[in-house]
C-alpha cells in the first residue's frame, strides 16, 4: 500500500576537462610536415610517409619531455640529426652489400635534406660579422675575450643573436675560430 520513499543523496558530478585553452607553439615547418603527411597518404608515397611519421612522432615525444620542440631551428636540428643517421646507415648497408636497404636509406636522407632546406637560417657571413662586432665590444671594454663569455653575450637576453635564426653549433664554431684568431 504505502511505498516507502527512498531518498538518495546522490550527487551528480559533471565531468569537466581541466585542459588549458592555450596550445603549445608549433613551428611553421611542423604545419607543413603535417599537411605533407596527408598528401603522402593520398599519393601512397611510403618512403615520404615513413619519414614524416617518424618526425611527427619524435616531436610528439619531445613535447612530453623537459625540452619540447617549439621553433623551426629545433626542428631543423632534429631533421639534420635524422639525416646524418640515415646517411650513416646507408654507408653501413653499402659495406654489408645490401643495395636494397642502402637505396631506402638514401631516399630517406634525400627527403630529410629537402625539409631541412626549407628552414631559413642566417648566412655564415652575417654570423661572422655579428661575432666580430661582439668581440670588438668585449675588447673595447678592456676584458679578455673568452669563448664562454662571448657566447653568453651573444645568446643572452638582449644579445646580438637573441631571437635570430642561427644554429648555436654554427655560431659556437665560428666564435671559437674568431677567438683563436684574436
């Protein structure tokens, strides 16, 4: 006759996403790589597809680390690293008398160098000029020119190379040569 009402104090929580609305900065070259991936899928270009997937995978893995890839220069160094690895592998396959695998690695290296050429960096002459100007500033201040302090003044906040499209390794090599000559 009488139904007992069961009162339940169920609280319903709506699931909420706690993600930030800001996305990490992706290099412009990465956008091109992602669009080229789609083109390679449609064209069934397996060599290009494998290279592009590997690059995207490495950048995604780097995003989870302490040093994510956020600029074209960082992406360029990754591409060059993979290209040298492919060239070394091709050389080893040639020594092992495996022309089929050597051809595959050569094709991958060619694709990687194609993408490496799309990143514009400063010319060596511009870098040499900036380094020589910085050395002259250090000499005018009466300090001894040391490679460590020179690189700090070049790449530090407000330095001559701060925000410029130049690889640190190239600048360091040029700076070492200039300090040795000075």
